[in-house]
DNA sequence: CTATTTGGTCAAGTAGCTTGACTACCTGAG
DNA sequence: CTCAGGTAGTCAAGCTACTTGACCAAATAG
């Protein structure tokens, strides 16, 4: 292994951080000023048929209490709705409201916008190769950036 | 732009997170059990001739008060030493102790160890290409993962 | 039916940051 | 030189997103 690969962690972190910051800034610029990146990660999980608090907690890598608090916040801000769970009377299904769906659309646009300069800098084929290589690393997928 | 590029943020975040977690776990396994990844980022800045509190704060992307608190913690734990600044009597130069240097060596070994499976999965040339592409993105370099 | 597990919330505590205020020292204009 | 303003660092207090612990209600196992 080449020794200068050791700065790969820094590069990876920088790229990921810039991406997250950029997307969040673009989402805020679109009027969703009361959201953090962590909320976006929650939206990702909720946007496919909803999820329970426990499922959200697992997705975010936090305790169910923390997930419950975030859910409460998102409900209060109008992005999420609590519905009775279809098969489990204890559980409640968290689903996005119309405002929540609008926010995810804005986030998609923001992501594309932030990625555009990357595509022009690297060329589309190199960027696609980057994505392919990263996807082959079989990353476990835990999203929990609170270091 | 291909539409499946939109999962690049998730991939990038996952890869960066896995790397940071892996390196930190390996460092902890080598006996440095009282350190977080954020301390590693501080060591990166201090390992080249030391730095002042303000310089450390800029590197970490936090306030000088936060950097001062971390410096105090690292001094207390024996990784860092405060020396009078050679040209500015207000400032104090933070430098790594022998223990701090040993920890950075352990972190280098840990990074190599964590990257090894990546090299075998992608092949050395693809990994090098990955690094090259990332470095061309001109990432500002702010390391501040507290979202 | 009872015993255990599971989904969710309430409550209190904590770690790592923030803003604000202050001292000591440096720097530049006159 | 003096002195006004800027800078390095610390102390203090406050905030926020998390944590652990306790608890209830509903599901599930025996």
C-alpha cells in the first residue's frame, strides 16, 4: 500500500462533511430553516412507508428515547405525523406530512445541485466510478456522525 | 448526471464514518482508551511542530474556548504539553508528549490496518484513483463532524 | 392466566459545545 | 514614548442533543 493513502481518511471526511453541509445549506436556503442534517437522515428512513420510533432509532444509531425526542420535534414542526400502527397497538407509525415530503424533494434537488460541481470537476465517468468503488466497500451504513 | 449518484452522499458518509470508527477502535485496542476521534484530529494538527490554541480551534472548526478545553483535557491525560511560545508571550505552544507521539504512531498503524481490506476489495490502483479523485475536489478541509 | 418481552414516553443527568466577560500581551499611529 | 485597538488564552455560565433509568401498556411465550 502506498503510504500517501493515509490521508484518505481526511479526504473522505472532508468530502462527506462538505456534502452534508452543502446539502443542508441548500435545504435551508429553500426555506426549511428549522432542520439539521440529522433530520435529513431521519427523513430518508421515513420516506419509504414510514417507520416506528424503534426502527428510526436503529437507523440513526441512537437510543429509542433520542429517536422519540426527534420524532416529537418533527411532529411539532409539522414534518411528521403519528398514526396508529396497523398491526401493533403499542406502536405508532411515523410518516411524513406533505411538508415533510416537500422537504425531501428539496433535499434531492439540493443534493443534485451540490454534486454538479463535482461532476464538472471530475467528469461524469470518474464520478460514477467513485460511486461504484464506494458502493463496493460494503459499508455497514450506520449513520451516526456525532463524534 | 445519472440519477443514482444521489446516493453518493450516503456512501461517502458511510465510508468516512466506518473509517473513523475503525481507526478509533483500533487505537483504543492499542491501549489508548481515553480518546475520541476528535482528539485524533487535534493530534494531526499538533504533530507538525505543535500549534497554539487558536490554531487548533481553526483546524477543528470550533471556538477557541472549546479548543482550550480539549487542550486542557489532553494535558491532563498526558498526551500534550504546554510550552511558552517562542515569539509571543501571550500564546502557549501545544506540543505532543512522548505518549502523544506514541498515540499518533498507533493511529497511523490503525489507519493502515483499516485500509487494508479496502485495498484488497478494490485493488491498489482503484484505491489510489479514489484518493486522487477525492483530492481533486478541493475540499476546504474543515473537520467538524458534530451535526 | 401468568411471565417475559417489546414499543413508547417521562424524567433526570451528562458531554461537548456555545456565548459573554475578562486579563495579559502585542502592535501600530502619532 | 504613549495609548488605542487587536489578539491569545482562560473562567464562567448556558444550551442542546444525546444518555441512562424507570415506568406503563400491549404483545407474545409458556
